[in-house]
C-alpha cells in the first residue's frame, strides 16, 4: 500500500498516481522500475541545417532523414531513443540486448553515414559502450526518455568531436570490435566529467559482413553465368519480399564454378540496403 502525500488516501503498490487526487506517488520502490544495462549508444547529427530557416522547409529535410535513420537502426536490432531535430540518439542493448551490440552500433553508424552520402547529405556520428540506467517496459517513460548515464554524455561528446562524414568511436566499443572494422586512432578527446582525455578511433569500414565470414575473394571477372546468378538473386529477393525460406541446390563437377556463384550471391547480400546475416 502506498499512502498519497497530498490527500493521505491509500493506493495499490503499483500505482504511480493517486487514485483519488491524481498526485504523483514518489516511493522508494520506484527504483524497481529501472535497471542497469550495458548499452551501446550512437549519436548522429545531420549537417548543413540552416538555423532560423523556415519550419516547413526544415521539416521536409528532417522527416526523410529521420525515417531513413529509423529504418537502418531497426534493421540492425537497435532502438531510436529520441529525435532532437537534426540529432538522433540510438541505443543498442535496451530493451533487447544482443551479445554483439557494440558491433551492431558501429555497423549502424557506418550504414547511416553511407546512406546519407548517397543522398548528398553529410552526418557526423559518435559511438560508445557503457552502463546506463534504463526504464523497464511498462514502467512509465520508455526508451527515449529514461536511458541515462555517462555513456550517453560521452557518445554525444564524440559526435560533436567528429568531422563531417566521420564515425568516432570510444575505447570500450573499439576494444569489443577491434578485429571487425578498419580503424584509425585519433587524438584523445576531452569529455565533460572526465579528468583525462579519452582515446578515440575513427571507424572506416567493416572487414567482413555481419556474422561469420569465410569468403575467399576472387580477382577474375565473372563471365557467362548470368542466368544462373539471376536465379539465385531471384530466390534471395523472394525470400526477403515474402519472409519465406528459399532452398536452392547447386550441383556440378569440380571446378565448374559452384563456389564462385555463391560468392557472387554473397556480394548481392553485402550490397543489400538492409542487414543480412550470411552463414557459410
């Protein structure tokens, strides 16, 4: 039972507002509505936005940008924490956690960078990993209002320190994904609330696609197998469009080029705009 501090009426233990007068019920038990989680935070800011411009013109720019970023984040298993004009805060690890959330965060940042570049726009991004206090599902302010912690402030600072078209990554995220991406170490960055400058890295590109990768590259041109490759690509696109499993069997004598067909199909998966897990 919770006693309302305003009217002294009794309320159920799970009440957040008094059932009699509607006053907020502040209780020590409210802490159970939150938990500590290890998350990866991505800050992205669209550059080139004119301050003081027409609100309708600004909306026409921000709406497709926010929609595109939202799709990329969702495809990589993340959550949009909040939109703040041209800045987007994304979280990986809350409410659903994955073992590879740091990798998902960096891949998302790189994909956002490339996707906006295709539209002639530029963004700068900051990524880092650490503990945060997160609101549990069904407990009031959800993802977007109650993800707090030093990790959020650090990611914001990294995003501010990044240059146009850059993805700046903190040490924790870098250490968890050091073998997955190509990096360039940058000058340490001063972060508010930290006594020492923080080591940071510039993420350049993934070294392999998402998931276990055993592909052996080929430098020879692909000639004379377009019909067979077209059938494979059709099966792949049908699987995506219909959310169904497509089974294709490739048979032939050794040296006929079966592995090369699979390699070419993997290139199609690599170029697909949404996240594709490739297992071989």
